[in-house]
C-alpha cells in the first residue's frame, strides 16, 4: 500500500494559538514521526510526505530558513534512529 500525505496548516495552527509559525512546523515534524512509526508497523510499503512546495519559497526568508533547518535536523536524527533500529528492514 502507498500512502501520501500533504502537510498543510502547521503555521496557521500555531498562529491561531498565538505561537510563532515555526512552532507549528515543529509540531508538524512531531506528527510526521508518529505517522512514520504507524506506517512502519502497518501494511504501508511506501510513504510519501509532501512538506514543501515550490510556492513555499515565497514565504519570508526567515521562515524558509527555519524550515530548512528543521528538515535537516529531522532527516539527520530520524535517519540515524532508523539505522540503529535492529528491527528495521534492510
């Protein structure tokens, strides 16, 4: 089974709660981790997550930079965690 997710609304979620938009992006990243864990334990063979579109480059440069840092951080830590998982398939 292939599941695809389009992430949208993290910044709005944070703004509605009086938080900086970057806080919404952090919460979105946490949600991705949960989705990946559930997908790994389910019958999901392929998981596609769309997290940044071409239109997102028009956001303020500080927000784009924060998103890129977040992507880099999570790719590093999550890839490392996955490679240390003795139950991960090879």
